[in-house]
């Protein structure tokens, strides 16, 4: 009997404990739900991090189309709206691993990517070749490179010829003077020179190297050149030739001629720029028609030296995409992936093209910090870039200015501030008084110092018109994603770069034809 009583007592105590746990569980669950659903104070700001519901509602998680910008809740975060993607991160912080290579392994449309070191090519070219033709403009190994002649972008014999030549001239001449007169004059001479070469030389000599050879040939050669231009059958070429020939004895004209020759120095026939622009193995217009991939590869330790090369090829791709707006739209938008934008110099076509191409192509431009953008385009121009970028991705922040800007962009939130006070008076009956208070105040969701201390594996993303709140997401690491296993190769310095057939036989003795 005693055993039976103990058994029922134990059952009763167990039920009592279970009931107590259920009571506490329901109580605190209700409190938690009420806390989550409580109206949040917005007196000093309403900024908050995006939640799963925000990402789902904005269709930012998963799918097959869109630019991969990060990862959250086990899915890729994709920017699927119109507009460019601006990435800000210092060197060595994972831009290639987390942005460039993931999109090369994922995007099924055409792509042009600038590729310092050639790592992107070595890792992804095998997979990209399964989607369509792959071309590499390789300044690292020019003997194993395809080539592209920028002058093939000019629609010779049409009403567009003069404007197309002027566009190439804009890519060549970089603004270096506050007084725009000298740069404008150099562009006019460059435009006329290019058109003169197109109409006076055989097809194999219609190159930038020929332009350089003619304009840098010495006083007598320059005088002969201007005389030939003045006698051209192309009216605007003849006009420019006569103007410069009449002023050849003046210092202004010689300075303009010198600036024109300087802008063409990189394209001399004995330099890599001249070699890789001697002919065209493909058409940039094919970026609009098929799954073509173009890698523009330069040595990372000489990226400033090869700035003109990156600038020209990027500019030609932008021009091709702009012209492609009239063509039937492909299933997947073309993508232009521009790493190390600072090396391009000021490229107004990029600033304007981002807005005009928002419906027709994805443009991803990558900077080390906001200071680079301000240096090239000024404060107002930098704001234009930011405004045209529907998505912004930032990680690895190391400078205070960028951190402050990001803190402002993320916004301020309202928090509760607690205060405690203690007072004591000798004449009071109660010798001590304690005061507690709670008030609302505002603070940055993350201030500048916290932005600089962000987890190295995290990034901050804003997706305009897609997700209203900023996103604190994880960075993508392509080598950790099972969905891409088998698509990429290992990066072994530059060992895998050379495993690519030559487009045509070349040798060190090959030289471009010269004027007789």
C-alpha cells in the first residue's frame, strides 16, 4: 500500500512540475510574442535590419536571375531590379571570392569582366566556355591572348561615323587639366586623325597603332599628315586639318598635337596595347546576342600602367551595350563586371551608361572606398554614381570617411535610455533618495566605429525598390557552395592561364605592318 501511495504521489508531483513549466512557458511565450509585435518607437528614427519577411516579400532570396550580392537564411541574396550594383571593399577583402567569381559561375548571360591577375579566368573559364565563346584580352601573356581593335566599333560610311570616332577619342583622352580647352582640342584632333586613318589606310592598318605612328612622327611627318588631312574627302577631317595646319607655328597647336600623341602612347605597335588591338577576333556587339564571355586581364602590380587598356575595352563594351538596346532582348541580361574602377580614370560613359542601361544590362562597379569615387568624379559626380546604383554592397571597411557615410546611409533608430540618480540631504527625514528613469533617444543602427568592426564574414547590403531595410548578410564564398562544385578550377598562381589555345599563330618577331 505504501508503494502504491508513493507511486501516485510521484505521478502527482510530475504533473505539478509539468503544469508549472507549461504555465511559465505560456507566460513567457506570450510576453515574447507581445514584445515582438509591440509598436516600436520611431521618434528619433525608424531604421532596422531587414528580416526574413522583408527579403521574401522583396523576392530577394533564391531564384535563377539577378546579381548575387550576399547570402542569408541559407539562400543567395539577389538584386533583381533595374540599376547598377556598387561594391565598396578594400583590396584583399574578398571581392573576387564573394562577388565576381560567384556571378561568373552563376550568370548565364554574356559577361565582360576586368580581371587583374587573371584569377577569375583561371577559376571560371571552363564553365563559361560551356555557355558560349570565351575570349581573353590578356596583357599578362600577350602571346596567348585574343585581340580586339577598338576602331572596329566605328560604323564607317554611315552618319554615325563621326560620333563613333568621337566616342573612341573620349576613351583615349583623359581630362588632366582644369581648363578643358586643351583636352577638348586634343579630342577634336584625335577624332579627325582616327577618321583619316579609316579612310586613307588599308584595312590591316586601320588601328590605333597607326594613329600613334602618324601623329608622333616628328615635325615634317606631322606637317605632311595635316596636309593630307586638309585634302581629305571627309569634310570635317579636312576642316580640322586646315585649322591645325594654319596654326602649326603656334605653341597652342604643338601642345594639342603633343597631347594627342601622348594619349596614343600606350597603343604604339611595339607595346602590348598595340599588339592586342591589331585586329579583332570577336565583335563586342555579340555581348547582346549570345552567351559570350570576355576577360580583360592585366598585371595587378601594374594596373595603373594598363589603365588605358581597361578604359578602352570597358568603354567599347558600354558602347556595344548601348547600341544593343534596339536589338531583341536576350533571356538573360548582359553583365559588365568592372573591378578596380579607379584604374579606368574618369570615364563619363560609365556614369551616363549606368542610368541608360538599367533596363538592358547589369553593371557591377567595384571600388576600394568612397574616396576613390570622389577623387575621380568630385562630390556631385560621386552622388550620381550612388544614385544610379540600385544596390550597394559594402564590407571590410577600413577608412573612417566611408564608415561614416555608410552609417548615415543605414540610418538612425530610436532606443530607450535608462537613467539612475542618487541624492542625499542632511535635513531630510529619509537621508537618501534613488531615482530611475527611462526616455527615448536616437542612435545610428551601427555607428562609424561599429561599421569598421563588422564581422569579416558579413556585409551590409541595400537594395533600393526591392527591400526597404538595410540587410546585414553573410558574404558568399564560392568554394563553400555545393551548387557550384565541379564548375570551378583551382587558382594556382598563373599556371592555369596558359592552358588556352592561341587564336592564331603569333611569335615575338610578329610585327604590325607599317607605313611604306
